[in-house]
């Protein structure tokens, strides 16, 4: 383990929590348009095709830092709260987790949880990378953001999928459920062998607000999902509320995070 230590930064001047995830604020058209595409085109067939394409991880190789550096060029169109570079969001999330004294694997999870957005580097449209996620192959919950846009999704008219269980069996477990395709599922498969189970859940389901915030889809979860829900919920406020305009200084913190990445992850990731 590293001897590199530094003091957690970037927790001052946090806006009030009610100000986050407000989809009615002015200038939100970008987010609406994002979800119109996301909800229209994320079908079961689309998800299966993306899994086929990306989960063999045969596209290219890069170090974790190269991936993080790339994220600096990306502005997430689905996020009503943040115009900061992605790396700043990751650093703020991780620093807030560290400030609360959580274990280092939890801090690392905060630091890498959006690394799957490198899919944008490979030419994927944002509606197939970011935004809230939801199960496909069964009826869409009305608790998903902008539920009206699912009317244009072909799966909504397909009798195989348009029921509460759809293609699944009751309490089958989320591991059996295909989620809308995006950075969460992609990164979970990329890192699942290196991180403890709660970290895997945080990464895989951090955008599944209909489950971890709204309590939907409990007919699909199993005991393992139920046991890990609290971890996903514990992670969420760090992802959401650490988006503050006074970012911590990466230059001072880089040695600590380099050591943390080296402790858990391979030097090169096959993406
Ligand atoms: Fe994310
Ligand atoms: Fe995030």
C-alpha cells in the first residue's frame, strides 16, 4: 500500500440538495432531447448487439490514466447538474468518499465509476453511453425519467416485452436482467474481477435510479441484489452531491490516486 497521503479536498460550498436532478430548470432541452433518443432506441435487440460488440474487449488497450484523461474532453448531455470536466467529477466523488473515512476500494470506485464513458471515444452516441439506466425486455417503469418517450420504443408495442416480467422470471436477480446499454454495464464487466462485490454493484447500477431511488423492479431482484442495494444507495450521494464548482486540485492528489489505481487495477486495460 502507498505511503502517499493527502488531505481530502473539495467539500466546501455545496449547493442545496434540492437543486440537483431538476429536469424542469431552464435550458434543459439538451437533456430532454438526450432522453428522447435514449428511450426510443434502447431496445432489447439494441442492448444485445452492444454487448456482442463491446464485451469481448477487443477494441484497444489503454492505461486507466489514459482513459481518465480522455474523459476530460467529454460533456455529459444527460446531466442537468454538471458542466465540469469528467475527471473533476470523479475526483470530487472520490475525495468526498475519502473524507468520510470509507475503505480505499470505495474511494477507488468513486474515482473510476464513470470511466466507461470512454465508449464515446469509440464513436458511440451519448444516448448509448450515459444517462439513467433501466431494464429492457420488460415493461418500463413510470418512475424512469421522461417516461413518455418510451411510447416511441418498439419494445413498448411488443407483447413479449410489454408486461411486468417480460422475458424474465420473478425474483430472477438483476444479473439475469439486461439493462439499457451504457457506461455502467460496460465498466462493470471491465473491472468486475478486480473489485469487491459492493463496488461491482455501485458501478453496474449507479444510474439505475428507478431501482435504487424509486424502489421499482423489486419483482426482478434477488436476495443478493437486495443485500447490495444499500451499497448502491450509499454511493449515490457522492456521485450526485459532490458536483460542486470548487474542484479539488488534481496535481496535488495525483500521486495518491496513481497508487490506488496500481493497487487494484492492471497497468493496462483491454477495452
Ligand atoms: Fe455514471
Ligand atoms: Fe458520476
